[in-house]
C-alpha cells in the first residue's frame, strides 16, 4: 500500500531568503558602478513621494560580511540575490568593471564558506542607464543581444560556484507597473503595446540566458522568477468565472506557457491582437524561445487576485493596475480593466496589508498545486512576505508577530502542497533584511533583520535582529516542523 502519511519538507530543502541588488546594495556610484534605471527612477520617487533613493539602500555593499554571518546564524541553506548589471558592465556592454566583478566573487565565496547556496538572479529591474540613454532600454530589440552578452559573462565568471540561476525577475509585474520597473520616456507612456513588446524582448533574452546556463554550467539549472497571483472569480456567476479564466490567461499563463511550452497562450494572444496590444514577433524568435525552456519556475507570491466580468460596450476603458502609495488601507488607485476580457477587483473574503495586498496563504497552496499539475516542473518560492510598518522599541527590539503569523501560514501551505506531491526546492521569502521597497520607500519593511534608517536619513544602517529572525531560525532548524513562536 502507498505511504499516505504527510511527509513535509524533504531533506536538503533550501530554506533562505531573498533580496535584489539595487534594493539592498547602495554604493550606487562606487567602485566603477554607473547608474541603473533604478537609480534614476528612485531619485524621481524621492522627489515626488519622499521615498528613499537607491544610493545607500541597506548599504549591503559595505555590510555584506556581517549580513552573511547573520544569514548563517539564522541557519540559511540558500540566499537568493541579484547581480547589478551596471556594476559588472557600467555602460551595459564593453569592458567589465573588475571591482564590480570581484564584489560578487567575494559575496559568493562568503556564502559558500557559510554553507549557503547562492541562487542568483541575473536581472531584477535594474537595466544600466547607459542602455536607456542609448536606445530606450527594453523597448529596443538591441537589448536582447546585450543581455545575452551579460548573461554569458555571468555564467562563465560565476558558474563554477553557482548552480541555480534565475534569469529575469517578474516580467508579469513589469508589464503591469512598467514605469516603476523600467524607464519609459514620457512621450511613449501612452503606448500600451510597448508593455508587451518589452515582455517579448525579455522572453527571447531569458530563453538565451537559459541556453547559456545549459551550455556553460555543468549541472546548472535555469528559469525565470515570476510574480504570480492566482485569480479567483468574484462570484460563481458563469461570466465572472470566465473573466477569472481570462485574467489567469493574460496575467499568468501568458508567462508560464512561454517558459515551459515555448508559445504564447492563445486566448491571451488573440485578445492582445484584437486590442492592438500584441508584440511584434520577428522570424526565429519563437524558435529560440521553444528551444530553451526552463528547468524550474521560481515564484514570487504575495497575494491572490480576484476578477469579475467586464463588458466591451464602451462603458469601461482599458486601465492598468493601480498602486497604493500611502500605506493606508483602501488607498489603492484602481484595478486593471481589460474590456471584454475581465476587470480586477477586491476580494471581499480576504483581509489585506496596509498597502491593499490580499493576505491569502491558501492561494499559495492553490497556485503550487495548479502549476505543478499543469507543468510537472520543480518549483521554488523566491519571494513571499509581509510589507509592514515595524517599530524599533527603545531597548532595540522589533516585535513583528504579524510577520511571523503571515509567514508561518504560508509555510504551512507549502507543506500541504508538498504532502500532495508538489516538488518544491526552496523557500526564500522577501526579504533577508529590510530594503528599499519598489513602490513605497524604506518604511514598508519585509526583513528578518531590521535596518536602522529612514527614507530621509540612511544613518549607519545598523543591523538589528527582529523577533521573526529567531522564529525563522527555529523553523529552519526543525526543517519546517515547528512553525509556532
Ligand atoms: C516583488 C519584487 O514584486 O515584490 C521585489 O520582485 C519587491 O523587488 C517586492 O520589493 C515587494 O514589492 P514592494 O513594492 O512592496 O517593494
């Protein structure tokens, strides 16, 4: 008889956490690094909203040995981080910057010495600014060749120490929030089709990066890191259920089908074509994509989403996802609307964070089961976490029981998925340490390690262990068996 007992996390499961280069490193103009588009975008966000710039961030560039020691103390088995393209190639192409190249060797060596497996993301929103100036960045096809050159350099340089490669972070989120994630000249911001054109360039680029890993890293594995939110229908009315399927097709399957099957999801592509939003595909592009599919999928899961039917009778206009800048519940500036396909909406059954992100551990289980059933490929969680205001007490502590509650429920959801047969490699929540949020400065915190700074004042960026630090230490030590405080 088959063993039906719950098994939980396998031996060798990669417990860890994640960050991205521009959100933690700082040293934005040091040791030969030149600006990335995020240095420019975040400078603008500081001027407009008062959110911190990326100039110092969490100052990890200068604190990385201390940070790796703290990760070791928590018991990390893995650390997912990204490499800043403009630290390696300050102008995007040309000669590599020796000090930048050395920085990541030093970081990887420190991790290896601490027994921590590096999971490296090649690209996390921070295109070298020089390429924006030269040809408008991801809008131009030239970026495909330049990314391929950069990816090949990375795998040749670090491939002997790095087995796990995630190529491009969150294409789905880049499509939705493109001006936060990419520099888009003001005069082009009304051209919705360019969102999907950028995404297409990324699809070809990330397929070439998979190819580079497969060719150059013995035993190496590659796949994208995707921002993924499963979509529920608002009601059981057939038209709402259909809308949820449409939203699932355009917001999720449109990416996962490319990564694993090598083609664009038909219903989504037809909708885009009918609405003048479809990307221009050059001969040979789809062959490259189909020949270089992914080994696994890295998932960034924060929330589920909800959709309802949206008529195409002129009563609703095309609209992209809104954002909550204030951190006051309910301040979200709107929901994505694709007339004739779906309209996103709030799920009345779920509580949200202060930034209006639905809290839904069951959604994570739903996502993992669904993706594994459909593609049968190993999965990792490379982001999951609660953005919250944390308070540093006068005696230097951070009591973030709300974060522990959030994370423990999500870990329990992963465990249930594993018990139902899903192959999971890693859990790397967001984030190892507090960092610069992509949309809300540094006051919205995610880390196990508190960074003592404000949006206006980077201070010394002192590192302070939160309550969740000690809790996660216990979770890892028991291989996920002990989830309570
Ligand atoms: C993911 C990104 O979308 O969400 C991260 O990969 C980001 O870079 C995280 O920080 C949380 O979003 P935010 O806007 O709260 O920083």
